[in-house]
């Protein structure tokens, strides 16, 4: 995509398409992925709260999963999970 | 143009007086400036305030160094502050005091016009407070003739509402009772 | 019809802003601006002005609040002075980059230290490069007029930039003087409703003030510079429109007896009228003196300035601020750069004066003229001096 010239910029550089950041898939940065052990999970939601990408979601059964399009593999969810239900495993 | 320097103490209403006077002069179709000595407000400290009145537009925005009239709201400032500093030799001094103009003339060693009136006494009787700032406007108008006393009515009413009439009465008494020595 | 009246200028500015159908104001009081804050909040509290008055806890918050409010499409106003303006500083370029048409009165006051509350221009000068339109006023009437005019300039579709109105602290703000206050009907006729270029609204979300790296940052800066330069035309148009409606005509640069002047003085702000008296006195002595008053500081009116000073032999630029360790006063360095490429130009002198509220009577301006005229060997040209400083 060609970069815009100064004349083509909207006034004040307003980004008029809401949520356009979602087009950027940070999942490509990941070298490790979180894996939940639902035997240990107590559904406290701390992984959901701490995920810096906001990509951890609660499923219908009450357990949690990360959206791999956006999960960067940072491991914060695993670090914060005190029942130790989340393990980081190598990609590939 | 007439330039007046007011001497008072912080809280005695010198700034209110210059404002009332300027607003009234402007309402009467004249040009005027009213301003305080710029700086922090300090209750009790000697302060000055200034009035300029003219029939044409006033351009000067510097301080007043050679006033035509000096008005002293608090006679205890005489000796503490050089009240006649820069006063034109044929200028006028107006003092709120129960002493005579001759006595003040001797004390100030001033050869121009000296006028005195017991503004505080009048204010106490007419308004029940010893604040003579509005009262002394009456004295100023009598001595200078710069405006009619009636010209003050609107600006005083706008500012003081229910107690305006008392202020106007006090002003009138100072206008009538002031003693002038040329 | 407007009404001739007398009032303290700071309060009159609040009254004028109150006529502008503002939606919100966030003003933190600071001497000598406080009477604007107090009176505007009175007008809102009394129901005379239908607006939100946000009582912020600092000037940083005040500017943040007006940026947010302006982003939602609200006509937003603030006012400050000196240290308060310094505290706002980091937000000023953000307001202009986001192209938010905020207007702000600055009751100009010296910047600490030492602590001083009186007038000079050392507070606005560090904000010079913030991308705001910057106007200086000379008297109470101009302070009122520009407070209204500023909204129309700022909100013009070709501008969309914040505007500051510089009103000398105390010298103007604390002066009771006569002026004509426009009526509500007149202001309504002059000032159309604010149509924002974008708004923060849940129904149609946008992102304002997004992150930009080196791939876009220079383009954004260029766009901002062009917008500010182009605003000059709108400033002229709006001044003309005001003149037609109210009979008070304003130019970017005002002149007084400059046509045949050999020595010209240049002032900015409230000292103009006092300097004008000096011109009259010098003319009475047969000296061909003239005066130029700079009203628009940003965007800088290069062409207009050049046109009025180029034929003089000597030009005295007066500054109420100094660029420490630099070329002298900020106005001086601007004028010098404006004249650099001109083959015909006056010798330029610079006096730094009136700092921290030091009073400047007519005689001081005459003294500056006399000193410059006496400099027959041109030794003082292109240099700056502090006027009236004890040696």
C-alpha cells in the first residue's frame, strides 16, 4: 500500500475507520503459545484480565482460550495463572 | 485630562472607588481609566490606585507619576508614604480626616489646594461602617468638578444594590461638607 | 446594537466569550487571568451562559479537558497566564496537530524565576512553535473583539487550528476602560455554529491523536505548517468581515505615521498606544518617526511587515522577552530573518524592555528613538540592549 502524501492526510490525522488496528495480526510475532489445562483451571479469569492484547476469551463452557491471530506468546497469562493451568509451549 | 492617585490601605476600597468612578465617567460619555497599583493584594498594606478621566480617547498606559490630584483615604498614611510625590505644584490634595485643611497643609508643606472632610465619620453615620471609599468620591467630585455627583448614581446602584442609597447619601454629605483651602 | 460601557477588561473578555455560544470552558485561575475565570464561571453559574464550566485542578488538566471536549465537537475555551501556560506547554502542540479549534486567552505575565506576577511576554514566547495562531491585542476593545473573532478564525474549514489571544496582564486585564460590547444578536450573526472536521461519537467512532512513526510524522508536520501558513488569508478575511459589521477594522500589521518615516518603532501588545504618543511628540520636534504595531505573531506576516518597514532608514524593534544567549528578543530575530533577503532594508535595532512589569512611560520610547538617531556610526545596529537596566 502506497504511503499517503502530506496533502492526502485527513485533517488532524483522524483515523476514520474504527478498529483498524485489528487488521494487524500480532499473532505472527509468537514463538511460544499458551495451552490451558482445564483440569487445573478454576475459571477465575485472571488470564483474561492480564492479557495485554485482549485476545483471551471466555468460551461457552466457562474455560478460556487465546485468539491465535493476535496472541503474541508473551506468556503473561501463564505467569499470572496461580493455579498453574497455563503452560507455554514452543511453536512449530 | 485629569490624573488622580488614591492612597489607602489594602481593604479600604481604593480599587472599588477607582472602578466606580471610571465606570460612571464612561457612562457619562467620557473616557476613563481606573486601575490598581499592579501586584499582589495585601490587606492593611499601603496601596495606591489610579484614575484618568478625559473628554477624548486616552492612549497612555503607563503609571501616573505627576498626578493632578492626590486623594488620601487614610490619614495615618501621611508620613508613612510620600503622598505628595510628583504632585503638580498647583495640584490638589484631598484627605479623609477630621483635621482642618490648614493643619494638613502645614504637615505636608504643600502650596496647592488642600481639602479635608471627615469621611470615616460620615460613613459611620450614614452606612454604619468606617469604610470611606465611596464617601470620598463625593469629596473628589466637589474639589475637581470633573463630573456631577448625580453621574455616580447608576454605577453605585449597579455595584451595591440595596445599600446603594446609603453610599450615595454619604457621598452627598462629603460633597457638601468638605472644607477647601486654596 | 453594541453598547458603550466601562468595565474591567478581564471581566469584559469573559462577557465577550459568553456571547460566543460556547459549549464548555475549563479554566484554572491564575493571576492576572483570574478575573476571566471567576467572571466566566459566574456567568455559567447564574445561567446567563449555557455551557459546561469544568473546574479543573490544574492548567495541564484545563488544556486536556478542552482538547477532549473540542474532539467531541464542543466549542471550547480556556484562559491562562505565565506558569499556567508553561504547565500547559506539552499539550499545546497536540491541540494544533489534532487540528482542534480551541481558543485561549493568555493574560501575559513574566515567567519565574524569580517569581513575578506582572506583565511581559516571556510566557507566550516559549509557546511560539506550538502551531497555534497567535494574536496580540493593544487595548480592551481589541481584547473583546479578538475573543469573538478567534472562534471564527479557528473554526474556519480551511483553518481548524487553535488560537491564543495575548492580553497584557494587569496593564490590560486590570484596567477599567471604555469599550463597545457587541450584542448577542450581532455575535450570533457574525459567528456561525461550530462544524467540526470530525467528532468523537459512539455512533460513528474515529481515532484522534493516533500514534505515528517516521513513515508519517514528517508529512503530518508539513501539513500542520501549511495549515498555519494558509490561515493568514482567513485571518485577513475574518478581520475584514468584522470591520464591515462592527466598523472596527483590524489589520495584521497596523501603522501609525509610517508613510514618510525615517525611523520606525515596532511594538506588540499594550505598549502600542503609549508609543504612539511618543511618535506625536517626536513629530512635533520635526523628527520623522513612525510606529508599526504587530497584531499577528503566528502565522508571521512576512510580506505585510516588509511592505511597511522597508523604506525606513532605521527600525527599532521592541521586545518584552529575551532569548537568553541568543540573538536578542524573539520579535527582533523574526524581523531580521524577514529582511535578510531584501536589498532595501533598514538598520535594525533591538530594545528589551518592560520585563517583569517594569513601567514604560512615553519618555522611555522617546529615549530609544534619541539613542538610535544619535548612533550615526551605526554601531548599535543589529545588536540588542536591555532598556533602562541599572548598570
